[in-house]
C-alpha cells in the first residue's frame, strides 16, 4: 500500500516529505516486495533527501538491526504505509532517549519509535513482518519505554480545531477513506464563517483533488487568484457588479485552494504564504473602496461615501483587534468561547459579504445591500472590540497578584 495515492502523493512519498519537514534527510526504505516505490511518485522529492531502498523477503528487519548496531545516533523508525502525524514524530525526536508509541486513536493503529543501538535486539532473529507488532510487543513487556502523551496538545492553533494524535495504517479501501478524512481535517479550519464552512469546502477540495496529481503549484494558484482579485477592482469601481462578484467569489475559493494544495501535497512556500496574507488584507479593503466609489459617484459628502467610511474603518478594526487579542491572551478571538465561534460563523467577513452582495445585485438591491454590509461590519467590529476590552479586564481582575 506504500504506492497508494492520497491527494497527489503516495503514502511513502508523503512520509518522505514529512520527514524532510523534520530536517531528516538520510532515509532507508525497507520493503518485502519488489514494487519500486520510488518510481511511483507524483512529484520530485526534495533534493535534500538521500533515499535508499532495501529489498528483503525473509527477515525484513535484519537490516534495521544491523543499522542500529553500527550507528552511534538514534534512528527514527515508522511504517511507510501509514499516515504519520508529524507532531508525534516530532515528540519522538525530542524524547532524546529510546522510546516507542502506538497511535492512541484510529481504527488501524500504527507504531513508530526512536531507537538506539541498545534496542537492536528487538529485531534479532524475528520473522515478524510488522514494525507495529514488534513495537507493541516490546512496549507490553517493557523492553522499550512508551512515549508519554500526557502533555500532548490536541489543539492546533492555526486550524482552530483539536485533532488527536494519529499514526494510521492504510491497508484496505475502507482505511483509504478514513485516511482521506484524517488528511482533510489536518488542512481545513474548524471555526469559520458560513460561506467558508459550507460553500467553499466542496469547491476547494474538488479543485485540489484535480490539481494534486498535476504540476500546478500552490504558488501558481496564489498568483491566479491575486490576478482575479486585482481585476475585480475596476469592475466594482465602474459598476460591473455581477461580474465583479463572480471574480471575487472565485478568487475567494482559490484563496482556499492554494493553502489546501500546499498542505495536502506538502509543498509549502514562505513566498506563497506572504503573498496570500498580504493579498487578502489589501484587496479586501480596496474592494470596499471601489464599491464605495461607484455608489458615491466620487462625491465624498454623499450618503454612500459615509457608509463606505463606516465599512472601511470597521474593516480596519477587524484586522487589528484579533491580532491584539492574540498578543494579549495567546488565544484566537474567533474560538475563545462558544459565543465567539457563533459570531465568526454569522459575522461580516469578506467571504460572507461577497455572496450576500451578489444576491443583492441579482435582486436589484445592490446599493441597499452595500449599506447593510457596512452596518453588519460595524456590528462585527464593535462586538470584537468589546470582547477584547471585556476579556482583558476580566483576566486582569482574576490575576491581581500580577500587580503586586
């Protein structure tokens, strides 16, 4: 199953890329079948990796035992036909002593371990074909220490969701589906606005599924949606509202596609992340100003100009307050409590705003909808500002000792 593809990568290919993200560059693949796993890859592996393949039918772990005996360093061992949680692998590497772990979750749990030469006996004269079985037996009879997960943090901040640690073997079609679900959860945020939660996912994941096996890169998708977002500005400013809404909606979907494509195929780019962040921040504000210019006909004393000012100022507050909240409380304002999750879901966000505005345009209520969005954004910004003040004051009242 190491050649099973999920989101553009074979299982082995995915594991090699995961190890590369952990700065592990010397990798040996041990297989019992001559299946040429390195020839089945969809994308070129990073040049920094040095990968060798060992074919062994009788005692597949004899080579590993010999390698442990000859090495002065720790070796990280894991199942090649599993989805391996990078967080768990990182915990193993950080342990600094020989230990093993069996996945605490999943229907087909895999194992992984950090081993030293003192543990080479685990693989001596064994005909066992499963690394997980060997590690599980060693943990049961206390031949090797178990990695403690008592302090493992399930919550992933940038995803705003909890994901239990996993090492999941993929050996059947049913397990392929479960692995697919696990991977989806690792790239999709848990707390989102209505449109991003219910409308975007099928469009984004459908696009990624088509693109993952191709040479299209996440950065190319980023550039594409930035171009579409730029073209939206003159369309809004000149009153071509429906076409502008369509381009804005498409760019919003592509803004999710590039990130999911990068995370699912493990092709990250600091340049892409920077362009994505700056583009989203800048274009959102300019879109509002372009619409305001059209509705006000350039008259800064008009009602439309006033609503534009309210919208733009509220938008800027929405960009600033969450950052202040995170800095002060080391938490996201959008999932601090259940009420904050609800406000994120129904609040004024560009994804929600564009689709609501498009409906207003279709119904012939473009200007009225624009005004409503301005008030909606004002209400959202006011709520988050009050939440910042309230939570900060409450935290300080609960911690009077800090002032003494």
